C-alpha cells in the first residue's frame, strides 16, 4: 500500500512543550526497543488494544498493551511508534477487546492520560465529527484535545524581541524565519513587543530551533520569563441598566428554555447594536445561578475587543481560551473547566470541545462567521458542532447574529430553530447611513489611489469635528499583488496557482499558501513594462492617509502582525481613549468593536470577496458591509459609512446599504434554490491531491468510481474537476462535489465504508462536509 505509507509521512509534527517536559514514557529497566517500535510477541498478561492513530487512515491498529502499564480505558491518549518509519504518533484507545495472538505487535510505550479526557458526550461528539465530516477517527479525536493538556505544566515561557534593523536581515534566510522577523518588525511598529515564541511559531510555521538560530545570529533576542497563570475571580459587576422591551422578550423566552433544560436551538437575530451581548450575559448568569456551566463561542478576533473586557467584568469565573495562551495557561484552564472552577468558557471554534462537566447552555455569537469552519482536517464547523454537542448533552443553544447565515434562516423556516429578534438598536439609536461610491469614477487618471474623493472629503469633515474614523481593508496586511498595468500580467506562485504577495518589510514576494519566496520581478517578464504593486495593501493606504492628512493620528492593524489579543488590546485601548483619530485595519476592525466617538466608517473596497469563486460570495459581501457599518454611530453621534466599490451594481451591496437582511435573503435564497445549492442542498466535497498531475487526476477518477455504487440516486455528482486552486504546495488538486437535497444522506451512505472506498486510491483523499470555501 504505497499510497498509505506516503500519507503517513505527510503528517505534521506534534508541537513540543515549551520548557521541555512531557508526561509518561517507558519506566527505567524496560526494553528500549519497545519505545523504538520493534514488534514483539505478546507475553503472558499483556493485552492487545485497538488504536485510532492521528493519521489519514480509517482502520484501527492492534498494539500490545504491556502488563506493566495501568489497565487501559477507551478514549485514553497514547503515543506509539507508527508505520514503517516508526514515527511517534498520537493515538487513541478505541477497542479493549482485541485478543492477543502469537504474531508480533508493536507495543504502546507512552500513556498520555491516566484517565480519558473525554466524557460520554464528547466521545460521541468525536464519533459524530468523524462520521459527518468523513475524517478518520484518530484525526477527529486529536482535534478535540489541545496537545498541552495533561502535560506537566511549564513554569517559564520564552518571549522574543527584534534586535536588528531590517536593512541588515540576511537575504539567505528561510521564508519562515523571515516571517518571524516580519512579525517582530510589525509588533515593534505597533509598540507591542515582546511576542511569545509560541505565538511566533504559530504565526510563522517556524520551529523553536530555527527561532533560536535567529537569536544566535543576534537578529532577535529571546528571553525566558515566568508564565503568568490566569486567575478566575468570583467578582462580577452588577447589571448597569434594565433590558429594553425587545431584549426582555428575548430573555424571557431564553430563560424558560434554560429553566426547562433539554435541547433546543434559538436563532437570535439582532441588528448591530441591538444589545445581543447583554442578553447573553444575563442568560449565562441564570445558568451559573443554577450551578451549571456555559460555553460562549466567539470569532477568534472578538477575543481582542472590549466586548471581551465587558464579559470579564460582568461574569464570574470566566476561562478565556484564546490563541495567545501558552501551553501552560491552556492546560491550567482545561483543568479549571473540568473541575468546575470555571463557570464560563469563552473561546473560538475549539471552545466547543471544552470539557465542562455540567453544561447548561451554549451560545455561538456571530454564528454566520466563516472562521468557525476549520480549514484543516477534521474540517468541522464550530457552530454546527456546537448544535450537535447541545443535542448530545441535551441543553439549549443560542446562535446570535446581525446577519444570520442563510443556513440558519432556512432552519428557522423549516421549524428546526426558533427565532428571536431584536429589530432596533438600543436607546433608539438610528442605523448608520451608507453611501456607495463608484471608485472608478473618482480616481484621477494615471494615479493609483485607494481613497477616493468622497471618502477623502468625509474624513476631512470628521477629523475637523474631532471625531474618529475606522477604515477597513478587505485584505491581509502590508502586502500587494504584483501586476502589470499594460499587459495585465499577474505574478503568481510557481508551485500554487495563487498570487505572490509583496511584503514591504522584507522586500520579498511570498506565496501565502506555500510560503515560497522570491525577489520582486522587474520589469514585467511578459512585456517589459513597469510593474505595479497593486496594494489593497495597508501600508499603501497608510501612506496615502499620511499624505492627505499629515496631522491625523493613525494606527493600523492587521492579522499578520496582531498575533496575540494583548497586541490588539493596546491599539484598541489607545483608540478608545481618543489618542488616535483613524484606525485602519483588515476585517478585524469590523468585528465586535464599540467605540462611541466613531462617526465614519470607510470600506476601501467592498469587492474583493466578490472575486472569490464561491457561491457564498454575495452573502459574504452583504455580511461584511452590514457588520462593518454596524460599528458606526453606536452612541449619540450619527454614523456614516462610505463603501467604495468597483462593482456598485451588485445586489448584495445594494441591500447592505439599507441594512435590508430580509430583502437580501429574499433575493438570494431563490437563486440558491434554483441552482440546487445550500441551504436547499448539502454538499460534501472530496479533494484528491498528488504531486503528479496525471496521478492526481487518475486517482480522482478512481475515487468517483469507488464512491458511486454507495450513493443513492438522489445524490448529484460534480466532477472530478481540477479544484479552483489547482495546485497548493506543489500538489495538484482535483475535486469531486456531491450534492444531496437532504442532510446527512451522503454521510449515512459513506461513513462506515470510507476505509474500503479510499483503500486503493493512489493519492491522498480529504473529505469536507458543508464546505465554506470551494477554492
Ligand atoms: P450587540 O451585541 O447586539 O451589538 P451590545 O450588547 O454590544 O449589542 O450593546 C450595544 C451597546 O448598548 C453596549 O454598549 C451595551 O452596553 C449597550 N446596551 C445594551 N443593552 C442596553 C440597554 N437595555 N440599555 C442601555 N444600554 C444598553
Ligand atoms: Zn505557493
Ligand atoms: Zn506586462
């Protein structure tokens, strides 16, 4: 089975513990070959267990469980030597009933959990994820427990400072190391140094060793400092005001559901600024008062905002699971959640797996957010997984949004979800006014400007009145496309069919998919014309702002540099305190912010999401504009929103200008229905990938043949076709799309047969259910 062996080699390394230590390990005096993966014949007293390994393999594997280990339990994590290369691989005990034979088996050498981390509900949730997202059980289970959990807690953590000027950075550095320098460079520019080494590793994909090498070359400085373990406090501020009538109506409906217990799904559709968060806070209080725990899921980015600060002030014993936590902090919180010391868990997608023992309520805020969908295996959707968990745990769940996903609205229409509405803003504030500006009409010929005449004019007015503005770039940071205006040549990665992005800080081009780097081509390789750095880039916009408003105090913010919530907070605090006039950022500035003095929001370009080959593009555009516009005029000052666009006739943009969710849904839903697309159908997508294009294509055809006999006739087949992004990291990608008018049909047909179906496919197969991106 060469394909299988290949798959296994592709598995990424497990992240390492910060200060070394790990638990378990073979005790002294045992045969060292056991840990090294040498197969041995079972001795008397040894057991044999079935393990699901963290690899893209469906079957479970027999391993020897030596008599000297404590009695095994289903769900325990172990680490074993696996495959021909005997790589240390995470695995889960799934079967205790295997009989020892006389044949040789490798032995389990390291038990990570004395007790399984899963309770009954989480274990069943893991099985569901595997079956629904058609992802092997070991991979699915591995996603549910952070690797830090259960490990010996570290007491120190490493943080890094930049120690060199970027002019002195050696050309010969690897792309990931450059990314580390980039991150620190930007952190310094934002005044948010130092950055934890763990956060740098996550952001750059760099190993700890290569970060240390940067330190040895004196490009950065790494220091150890004590880990700060978070504190859970019982203090909580009292409610500062009474709920308004709509909030009260929503709250009493939720209150009844919380009291009664049992599974129910409620969609809370409240316009921006309608006081949804306030309803969450009071619902959670009621859950705590009944000695139960609540999980509040928010988009990762919201963890950096004042909304979080407000939650922390108003609710007792909150564990916040954000990406900036060190391993030690995360492990600490998991313990607190399991012990019941934490009453509330706030976190992104993965918070759905928080090991609460006495769950009483789940809330998913901004339920429409596509960031709830994990883009690696298992490709679970945090919201839908939360609904499943609520069902398994038999508790109520609330999904909240100003722009609910069409899927959730469809579930309301079908009677599966209950709807509660908050149709007006609190305190009778008006909705902000939107103005669409056709950028092409406003640009001076020959000049590449991103801020048109109208937006410039409005900014001048706002600054003149001493008010604040937020400007949004629908693009990641300090980056630009490399583009030839004369012949329309676009610089693309030679390994992936994706644009190369030019980075100011390093003066290099980088592919954001595979991290390949190269120098800036000059002149145009196609026509020798002068190339344009087409910056929907933040630096470019910043430069333009500085030129046009030299006296304005400006901060910029983007996901490439803001890697920890502390970094965001610093900028947000300064903005909130009125020390800044303009906040310029990517989507993140559009989420969850609540600044009373912001009277202007500008969207630099509303169109970029329309370029994505995705049937949800208009829905995304609508959501983006309405959400961002919702940041304006949150207090006494009326808010205005300027939306710049290259395609102003898009209906999504038109509906967004009047905050017309119902109108948008009424226009978009029939289109989806006619096309047989979600929410009227369910998609399951298979990606087949291989370095050799013919092999990838042949494997995709073979997969289609293998799938077909298992699927009922109502399932429609699209493909195999080359995927929209034909190649990523040198692997060619083909896709098969299965469409079923009814939910769960495809999974029911395939889940139990995946091992057989993929067995003879000579390339890697990845499945995805309800994909949010078809790239
Ligand atoms: P949403 O989550 O719907 O955007 P929030 O809950 O954040 O809205 O409320 C917006 C603002 O209004 C917040 O500053 C909040 O403190 C305030 N607020 C919420 N409910 C009320 C109320 N009933 N009376 C007065 N102010 C309120
Ligand atoms: Zn690439
Ligand atoms: Zn050219």
